[in-house]
């Protein structure tokens, strides 16, 4: 493919999907990579994966995300992360 996808800001998941689909991806950030939020997140990048048989769900993940943000996240943004 001859297309190049440039990802600016909080688009890590979009960059991964594009790269998996054989697009050349360029990440742009105003911060050095070692200061990026994905790296700085002490708890890592979370998702609802029931790999341990703990009945994890997207609803639990959404509620955890909203709670972790002290309910300061707009619900539409929280919806987009789950």
C-alpha cells in the first residue's frame, strides 16, 4: 500500500490497527515518547478481557474507567474506550 497514516495524540489503538493492516504508521506527539501517557500509565492500558474467568465485562470496565477519572470523564468519551 502507498498510504501513510499519521496518528496525532491519543490514537495508539488506531495506530496498532493500521499497522496490523499493513499501513505505514507515523506517530506524532508533542512529548518525548518516554513521557507519553500510554507509557506513563502506572496501571498499564486496561481492557475488559475475561481471561481469568472473573466475569469481567465491558460494563465493569466502563464503570472502572469512570470511577478512576473521579467521574470527570464525559460519558460519551468513556463509551468510546470500552
